[in-house]
C-alpha cells in the first residue's frame, strides 16, 4: 500500500469527507515532519507509515468533535493535532502553544509552506500566555495530567467552553484528581485506523455550565 493509499484508507475508515487538496497537504505535512526529524528530533517516529497512523489518523479522530471556529492546542509539539485540524478546516483559527523553541520554529515553517493562514504559533509557557480573548475549545494530545492541563489553561477558557483532552487508555486515576468545579461531560472511545491501542477523548467543562 502506498502512503497516499494508506491515508485515503484511514480517511475513509473515519468517515471523513476530505478533498484531494486537503489530503495532499496532509501528506506534505508528513513529509515536513520526517524531514525535520532527521535534524531536530521533533517526534520519535521516523517511519512514514507510522507517521500517517500515529500522527495524522490519530489527530483526525478529533475532527468530528470540533464545533467551534477558534481553538487553542496546548503543548502542540510538531503541531499535533492543531495543524492537522487547520489543514482540514480552513475556517478554524488554530493557536498552537509550546515551550520548545525548535518545535515552534517548525510549526511556523510548516504553516508557511502549507499556506495555512489560520494558524498562530506561540512560544510561551501556557500559564503565562495572555491572548486577546478566551477560547471556546482548548485541546491537548498527551500533554499533561488532566488536573495540570486544567489548572494551567483555566484562564484561557471562555464561559461555556470545553477542554478536549486526547488520551490513550481511559484515565480513571487522573479523572479522580480533577479540580473541584470541573467534570467530565463526555468520554468518547476513539478508534484510530492502523493503531492497535486504546484512545479516548475526554471532554471536560466547569460544573456551573450547561451541557
């Protein structure tokens, strides 16, 4: 199976309607990650097929659950899932945050080369970040324990907003340590094509919010 066929198979398995242009940009993004990995060690994955499975398909599982037009991706690393979401949703403004300079340099370069006008990159500790307005959705992918994720980003969440935490196995222990006033509004088991491992999307919100 060619890499393009692999991506097409995963997109079909996820039931997503992605244009040829979007799929080409996703493949170009994979190529950029692998190219930079040779020098900058952005991610542990060096194999193209694994990158399509563990980076792209994994990030794509979040796409159907994004219902806002502005999103913060915390601890974005190489831009996962934020850049993948930005490629698929040109109408979605994605703000990427990371403390590692070389990763921010890569994300800016990738956004530029891929022509993503809907991406902002911020080299800052998230607890010190003060954007002009809060976010209705804040996501992270294997970034930190849930309690820390919430504590560090609480000032960024708009009224009625949600945290969208991408996790592996169901994080029962982390959920038991959630701060007072925060609850799990939904837990969704995600099936990532090509990946034989558990994945969960944990959606959290403040207790005084409806939903």
